[in-house]
């Protein structure tokens, strides 16, 4: 079992290296087993966080599109109301 201090050190190292370099190091077998297992957990968490950010971005995009459509509809109604 790894110590919490080791995991904190590894987390800092992986964040410095980045996801791609960490993946490459795991695949190449550069890490010993405890560090490799932690790397898999860290990479999984990074992927989940990226998926959460993408989902949030899509929601913001949908809201912005809806607001734009509502603005156009209100504008058209305003033009028709002014012409009558």
C-alpha cells in the first residue's frame, strides 16, 4: 500500500508531466506497480473531469442558443407590433 505522501508527490509529478506524457510513461513501463496503479487512477479522474467540463460547455452552448432564438423571436414580435 502506498503512503499518502507518495501519492501527493506522484500527483504533483503527473500534473507537471501532463496527461499524454503520463500515459506514455505508463505504457512504456517506466513506473513501478504502486505508482502505475496510482497513475491509472489519476488518469481516470482527469478523463472524468474533462468529460464534466465538456458536458458543462455543451449546456452553456444550448442555453446561449436558446437565448439567441428567444431574442430573435422577441425582436420579430417587436417589429410587427411597431408596424401595426
